[in-house]
């Protein structure tokens, strides 16, 4: 009686792995695009914000080197403070009698800008904050001692406004003129009088947010700049210069150069972070072939023979022999060549010159292949003698 055999089961289909999604396939490019967009936004924000004023002694700079605190206090005391940032804007204020003009960023002034400043402010009291060295001849002033000790400098002048006050700053410059206040060690003054009634203030740090409250700095600044009902704060710029004085490397740069440079730098940083990221733990991989030490030695010997470099070959043989002998005699790493020669000679009861002619680096070099072979045999014989003891 035959029993029906069951039909073989159909092979089950194996599920194919799902294809990677869009994010896994394109995440690198998506992240790079996001980084590039962020770089452009940051660059535009840094380079396109015209309302940022972070210059030294700037009346709208709230930083340590700015002078916003002094400007606000002057306004609170009833002084009409006007901030101008170009020579044309200064001329438009019609500054004259009853007006004080304070000039910061004086290092940006040129001779032509200074002449225009004097011409446009006839009758006003003009204060130049730390005028640069190249304008001292125009101001009929000289440069005196520079201070950097933070000690007080008393007024000691005929002007009753400052006679009982003292300036305390970290760094100041004294100017040599006919008269002034706050005398220095020699003949200069921290508040000097220049030509055309100009006042030269060499202690500009007394106006900054960081040091205006030191000593009598606040009182000096208020009496110097708040003596008139109107104050024009002129932030000088090199763009006001005329002719060749206005030529500089930035004169030829377009407005988009700074944002473009920031964009390139940020893009480079993003590229470095992408390409040099760690992809996981380090793995070891066996070499595809194994080279025996004897094969390496024979190959090196063939190269020496092909180049007829017997001196190099002899030096290699002697150096290897010295290392083996030093190890056998337990001389240690600090042992010198002379120490090895002495130890071998003492160990074998031979003269040092006999041993040195074999293993010393200054021994005569072999001139023929036969001499090189004989040297190798003698070095091998010496090694065996030391090993037998």
C-alpha cells in the first residue's frame, strides 16, 4: 500500500532590504547647504549692519573703549549732543560760538581734513582727542613723555575748571605746547593748547566707559565737553581726505568684499568639519603579504652591492655588532662606542685597539668586496667569542 508523499514546500521568498531614504542618501549635501545658508546670513549680518559703531571713543559704543556713558550723561545735563561722521555733516551743523566740537578717531585725520575742520568750526571750541604724530607739525605741538602707570596727574594750570582735579588713566600722551593743564614729567601737558585755539587731549581713556569713573576723570570730561550748551561729536574718517591723502588699500575694495571674505571663511570651516569628522573607531587590517626578515636583509645587501657602497655596508655591520655586544654585556642604552670597545676588550682579554679596528665607526673602510666579506667574518667570530664568554 503506497502512501501519498507530500509535495515539497515552495521556497519562501526572502525580504529584500529596504532602500535607504532620502535623508540617508542626501544628508551630507543637505547639511552642507544649511551650513552655507547660515554662513551667508552671518556674513550679511556682520558686513551689512551700518548702525554698529564699535570704534574707540565712539559716543555710540557701549563697550569698554566706547564713550556712550559720557555722551548720555552730557545729554542728561542739558547739553545738546550731535554725532556726525563726515566732514560734510560737520560743516552742515554750522558749529560756531556756543558750541564745543570734540574730534575722536583723530588718527583718521589728514592735513586737508584738519584744515577744513579749522575752517568749518570758526568760533567753536575744538578738542582733538589724541591727535596723531603726523599732525603735530600742523598743530604747532610736539610729542612728550607717554605715561602708562595709572598714576594721578594733577591739573596745576591757570584754568580754574581743572586746577583742583586729577586725571587717572592707564595710558596717556603729553604734548609740548606753550600752555596747558595736567603737566607731565617734562614740559608737556595732557591737555595742551594748539594753534587756532585747538585743545589737544592726550588722555583719551578718561572719556571711555571703562575709565570715566576713575579719579576725577568724569569731572574733567564734563567740564571739558559740557561747558557749552551744544556739543558736536565728530568721528573722523579717512574718507574725508582729498587727493592722494585718501588713497589706501581699502579705497579700491568694493562694499561686498568683507561679507564675501566672511562667507568664504565660514564655508571653509564647515568644509573642514565635514571632511575631517570621525567616521567611527579605528580598525586594524592585516597586510596583504608577509615579508621575512631574511628577504629584507638580502635585498638591502643587493642594493649596497649594486651601488658599490662598501663603506655604508661596513658601517651597518659594525653598528649592528656594537648593539649586539652591548646587549650581551648588559651595558645599557647610555653606553657609548668607547664603552663597548673597552668592555669587549676586558671581557676577552684583548687589547682595545684590536677590538676598535673591528667595531669602531672610525676604523678603516674596506676597499674591495673581499675585504668586506672578511670584515663580516671577523665581526661574526668576535660575536661568537663574546657569546661563549
